[in-house]
C-alpha cells in the first residue's frame, strides 16, 4: 500500500467564505489508483464539507452557520481572540472528510464537491490530503 501526503494553500477572501477545493484535492491524490483520501484543513476556525457547490448554496452554508452560532454571541474565548464563534461552528461541522478513490479519481456523486468553509478570514489555510491505497 502506498501512502502519499500533499498539502496546498487556500487563500480565503473574507471573514466568512466558501471555496470549492475539489480540483486541488484531485491533483493531490495523483499516484493512488484505488484507495481513500483523507482531506483535513489544518486550522481550528474553518471546516471541510462535501456538498453541492451551487452559488446560492455556497452562501447558505455560511448564512446558516452564522444563525446556528452567531458571531455576536457570548464566547469566553473572545476575551483573548474575537473568534469564539468560528471555533465552535468548526467543531460542530468538522475539519476533515474521507473520500474514496476509484481508478485514480475521487469517487464523488454527480453534484458532490469538496468545500472549505471559512469562519475567521481572510486567511491563508493549509489543506492536507493523505491518500492511501494502491
């Protein structure tokens, strides 16, 4: 079994942002024909999801995250850094996903894309793709 680790940077544009990273992940799995890819964002104030990347839905992800965990809420963490909301919503959604690799390609459904959700930008984020298989 081969194990390949690749990282890439994602520059977010605003405090809340949603970015389709599917193509970068597809590039990072080269060398694995059949196996799995573990996609993880190496930060505590953003998340990774698999969903449709339609423009309205990309805004909905962020708008509903703000409703679920309002940035103006009371967070003990805000005493040292004004991003308590970002840590909480990131923990709820999760910072990683596992995707099957079949015949050298991500085995995603018709509309599925890998999306980075930013809750404390703009920043440069590091995404790690650890691929395992043959």
